[in-house]
């Protein structure tokens, strides 16, 4: 993951800092579009997004359970709603 972020940073830095002109920029943009439209990449992004949402929901539930009485009521309610532990029955 760190390697991918590094490569993306290098690409962005090159595009923003290079004096290669519009032609090279268009080539890079088209290459990025091909990568982004690749079904395997889209599936990986969707999977990572779903995993992140599930992890965030679990973390919100843990925080609400452990620190809920020390947090303002509105924060606790929102954490329980995000974590799927809403006391009003909304899961």
C-alpha cells in the first residue's frame, strides 16, 4: 500500500512539476484513466472501500461501548448509529 501511495505521489509531482507540456500530461492522464477503468482495479477499490466502512463501524461501536458515558449524548448516539448498535432499533 505504501508503495502505491509513493508511486502516485511521484506521478502527481511529475505532472505538477514537469515541463514536459500538454502532450505528456495527456499521455499520463490517459494511462491513469486506463488503470482506473480496469475491472480488477475497480473491484479492488470497491473491496477496500467496503472493508474500510466495516472497520469504521466496528471501531465506532467499540468507542461507543467503552467511552459512551464520557462523551456528549449526541456523539454517543451517532457512534452507536454508525456502529450498528443504535438503541432505537435502527441497525
